[in-house]
C-alpha cells in the first residue's frame, strides 16, 4: 500500500514507521493519523512482525496537531466526527511492543503520540511539551493524563500551565523517557532495542506489556492479582516450556510464539 504521510520500512521482525510531513515538522493531520492507524492495524496482524518503532526526522518527531485543521473545528463537528477518538488511538490498542524514537520536537499531539508508545527513547536534542494553553485550549489525546502518570502532578502542571518545553535530560530524570542517546545514534539504538524485544517470545512480550499497563488501571492488590493470573496462564504456553528447557539445557530457545 502507498502512503502519502508516512514511510514504512521492514527490518526483519521489526517494522519502522517514519512520520513524513517534513515541511510542517510532521504536524499530525487527519490524513497522517488515518494512515498511521491503518498501518498499525496491519502490523498487529502480521505474524512476521514482533515489534514496531515510530519515529520522525532529525528536527521533529511531531510538532503537534495540524493547527490549520483544528482551526476549522467547532464543538458540533468535533463531537460528531469523534476528533482524536476516531483515528488517534490505534497505537494504544497494539498488543505488540511499540517504541517511540524521538528527535527534535515532540510537542502537543506529538508528545501525546510518543507517550502512547510503550518505550520512549529520546535523542539528546529532543524537546517535549504540551503547549496547548498558548493557543487557548488544552491537550486532548491524553496529554494531561499520561503525562501526570509519567512525571507526576507538579511537573505536569508546570508544562501544561506555562507551555514550556522540557529537554531530553529533564524528561529522562522526570521519568518520561527510558533512555537518552546521541542524536546520530537514535535510530540505531531504537532498532536494536526493538530487535532485542523481537528476539524473545511474542507471547511473553505481549503478556509483560499487558501486565505493566494494568498497573495504571487498577489498585495495587488488583494489579498484583492480575499479574499472577497472567503468570499462571503463561505456564500453559509452549514458549514458557521451551524457554525454561533451553535455560536448563544451556542452549538458545527456539520460540514458537505461542
């Protein structure tokens, strides 16, 4: 399939999606988000793919939602068309691990898209923020909610109320990103992390992802009970048996991904 706003590359068991509207710093318009949703849905059911990387370019992951489109929206149209709900959240429904590789600007919707991913790896030139207050509105793709869960109330209030940006080091120290690397090694690092993940049992990576995400949806007691049931369920998988046998026999496991 031909895409106009993204580029898709296959690196073995890893799919690399590049947001590709460089003239507007990868501003997220309806067409781009439709394409991103479609490709993520295709990759989710592609048995050859076991991890996904989403990136932009050296200057911007995504500088936010496309204001030229937003300006035309009123309440009635946004409500009827399900603005954001209709095509922004496919990444949150992916059961396979998704990594955001962020260089340059990740602002507004760009920051929100990055936070929807499972791991966020930042170049040392990355900048994050939710500056919607500067245009008289607020985040709408989970910015206030995911940011607060990642970095706490104080930092989130700071970013959302002042509109300031946070550099990569502050983002790492605050808990928003998992690691910071030199800009010229960002893609290499993200692809290697994805390949490492893809080298494990897909069953196991999906179970781990599901368990961690549950921590943000429930109490500690309920979360631990949920984790334990997933552990017990894993005992019925072929890959759990193969993984333990390979460990005992001191050999590499041969995953069946089931």
